[in-house]
C-alpha cells in the first residue's frame, strides 16, 4: 500500500536566464495504490508542470508545498532516487536516447530500480511476454529509444516500462495524445493490466476525455489556472465530454 501526497504545491517555471513565472498555485492531491485519478484541464493550465515538478525537471522550481511518497520527501530526492522509490513518470514529450536500444534501456532501468540485474533468462521472457501483450513486434527491442518512434510507439514504450518496472505510483502525461484508436485501446489495456496486476496508483493527465472511455478513473480533478478547481468521480469526465472546460474556466476567472 503506497500513498503519494501532494500538499499545497506552488511551482514556478524558468522562462529566461533570470526570469521565472508562477504556474502551480497550490495543488493538493492524494493518490493511493489501486486508485486511478484523472487530471483534466485546458491547454496551458499547468498539467505538465505538475508532472515535471514531481519528476524533478531543473526548469521547474518548487517555491512552497510538499510531495511525499509513503512519507518520504520526494522533492529532496535526486531524479534516479525518485524512480527507485517507486515513482514512474511518462512525459508528454519523451526524449530520444541515441545509441541505447529499448532492450538495454529497460534492463538498465530494471536493474537500477530493483537494485540488482534481473536474471537474463527470466528477463528475456518477461520482456517478450510484455511486448506480445502490447502488440509490438519483437524487433522493437533492438531499436534505439524514441529514435524515429511514432506517437503510438512512444506510448507503447512507456507502457512497456510500466509493465516491467512495476512502479508504486505512475504519472502518465497525455498518454493519449497523437494516438489512433487502435493504439489508444492497446495502451489503455496496458494501463488497465498494470492496474489489475500491480496494485498501482495511477495519475492520468489529459486534455481529452476519450481515453477515459477505456480507463475509467475513480476520481476526476479539473485543473484550471494552476490549481484543482473541481473534483468528482468518473461522472465528472462525462460532463466534461459533454460541455468542455468553459464553465470551469469562467468560474476560475471570477475568483482569481
Ligand atoms: P498543460 O500541460 O496544462 O498544457 P503546461 O504545464 O505545459 O500546461 O504549461 C503551463 C504554463 O506554463 C503555460 O503558460 C506554459 O506556457 C508555461 N510553461 C510551461 N513550461 C514552460 C517552459 N519550459 N518555459 C516557458 N513557459 C513554460
Ligand atoms: Mg499543453
Ligand atoms: Mg501538457
């Protein structure tokens, strides 16, 4: 049983060599094992900033508030420690890793997280099984990470990591953007498998409602202007699909 606790998080982004701009303005959120939370909001509302801050991206400065994983201070951890502690972050714009194959990347990551290299025979089987389930060709393992990957391949690579690295808490930023409907279904099935097997807590960050037809969240948080302005169950996602963010943007504008 794990808990990610985000308390009154304020974050500024560095916009120039000496300038920064406040983006997150007091985010409170608790994600527990087995729960799926969706953060939904219009473009520019700060959703990716939340993900980058938790990941420890150097451009994002936490000015106040805290992020705890099972009581441990995530913000005090180095980036690789965050992964070892059980946090997984899939970014909206994943980076290319030239010269490193998917297969080596996954084994290195698994070694770092598990604290020892997985036994080669069982590992090869694990990877093969995960790739089969995800519907990716075995030759995918020999390609360089994210080099020339299509949108769908990038997302499948993320889900492959999710299945093999077995994090406690996964944060998936715009896992649905740029996916055709088949890729969306495959990726959703992967997330649902991880949910069913691993007792994982998931924070799904998205602008669109369509992925929520395949991954039903337990909680939906509407994100506008760097903070959560409304919370509910999956019915809130249905409402957003019907009527969009307008009502929330207007209400947030009225109070700020
Ligand atoms: P979302 O993911 O909800 O679309 P973002 O977190 O990407 O929103 O962006 C929130 C705001 O912060 C936007 O106004 C964006 O322009 C600004 N911002 C985010 N990252 C940077 C950056 N690296 N440099 C400059 N501005 C940024
Ligand atoms: Mg955006
Ligand atoms: Mg974003």
